[in-house]
C-alpha cells in the first residue's frame, strides 16, 4: 500500500516543477477567455468607430465605381487605384487591428503572465501521431471540451433566438424604410444582438477559467518520490552535504591552528578552554581572536603554543568570556578591553630585556563583567 501511495500523484507541484513547465511552454490557458476578450474588444471598437469605418468604406466604394474611359482601359491605372484604396482601408482599420492584437495578448497574460518559451516553438512531430491525437480526444479533457461546445451552442443559440424574436417586428419593418436609415437600423440591431451573445459568453468563461487552472495544477502534480528526488537535487544529498560541512570545518580548523604560532598570548581556563589573541598596533583597532576551542581543541591550541613559545596565561573568567562572546577573526568585545589590556601588558613585560632578571607577575582578578562569565559551560 505504501508503494502504491508513493506512485500516486498526490503532491502539489514544486516551484521548480512549475518553472520547468513554463520553460517548456506549458502554462494554464483558456481559449474561451481569449475569445471573449477579443470579441468584446472588437465589438466595443465597432460600436465606437463604426460610423467612421462605414464612411471610409462608402467613400472607397464610390471612388471604385467611378471610371473615365482612359482609366477603364489602362491596367496600370487600375492597379494603382486598387493599391491606393487598399492602403486607405488598412490605415482606417488600424485602430481595430491594434486593439485586436492587444486583446489577443491580454487573455494569456491574465492567466499565466508573460512567458516566452523557445522550446514551445520547436517542431514536435509527435503531435502528428494519430493514436496520440485519438487519446487526447477520448479523455477527460476531450469530454470537457465536448460539453463546453454543447453548452456554447445551447446558450448562444438560445440567446440569439430570444434576441432575434424580440426584433421580429422591427426586422419586418426594414423593407419599408429608406435605404440609409434601414442600413443604420439593421446595423444597430446586429450590434446589439452580438453584444448580447458576447456577454453571454461570460458564463462559459466563468466555468472554463477555474477548470483550466485546476486541470493545469492537476497535470503538474507529483508523486512523493518525485518531491523527495527533486528536493535532493535542489538542496543536495544530506550525506554529501554533511561530508562537505565536515571538510569545511576541518579546513577552518587547520587555518585556525596555523594562526596559533603567530598569536601574542593564549588565555586558558586552564583545561576547558583556550583562546589565542593577537594585536598589531598599526593594522588593528583592537586585539583579535585568532583561535579558540574547548576540550581536545583547547589542548591542541595550548600544545602548539608551547611548541612555538607563545605565552600561556591562566585566567578562567576571561577565557570563558572570550570563548562565549567573541568569534574567530573578530575583535574582542569592548567590555573586555581593560582585562585584555592587562594581559597584553603582561606579555610585553615578558618580552622586555629585563625579564631574565625580574620575571613579571601574572595579572590576577582581571576585570571581567559577571554577566559575561559563564562558569556553567565547564560542566557541558
């Protein structure tokens, strides 16, 4: 049972899976939404500029039916006039073309945002496979498309019959109207009928858009095993990551140990902690921690210090405070400046030529704030 559940696509698609699908051109799409936006945009433009388009067409037709004898028998003149009329018509209808292009882009942008995929433009000969095409037809999506088509036919056909039936008296009266007013009256009825039909498509869009979003998410679902595998690919194998961290820690420890021989002093606990300090007046604003450790690491720091004759000072409160409140490579905390200054003063006295005659006394009772001293760490 557990194996079967692992093979079922029950998990939501990860961000990486969605991004990979977008790169392949697989995004949520609704042809009904795009059709509705395009038809509504074209209808609104025709309602706003219909008279302008009509006048341009009428002017072109009037010029087209006016010939003189010379033009009628001159093929070159006829071609020139045809191109002029065609150019004028195209320029007049540019607002409609521009709005239609914008409307065609709006539908996909509303659902999936901007997405340019070169993979989707690559030729795919698998789409010419008749068996695969038959499977697409005989599927849940094919059934849904069939139901949508039947719904559209029933809905739009019913509304068209209802609107035309309401205009039946006006349509019969058109035969008695003058030509100009009859054409205007018929255009008005045709636009209103089209507006009703396009508005009715909102119901189909309201059904199709949620279904397409749900179906898109469903097709991108993943099995639990796929989610685990993708997590490993994106985040890395835990075992490999653990080995990398171990190698990084080992490299950092080696760099730290290499800095111990260059330290000015090693402050010890004396057995639990060891902190190596260094201060260069010209390049440092304050003494820095070059190495620190506890347990075996502390012992190794002290061992290296003895080998390279780095002074060791037993100052448990200061060692605990430095270990707890300062990181390697950082300056000592400002509240410990006074205590560290006394330690460095002691170190400088050890280096003085008079050391052999009169050894300096190690500093005692260093001023370490109580809230920075953590004795309980020794019991960890």
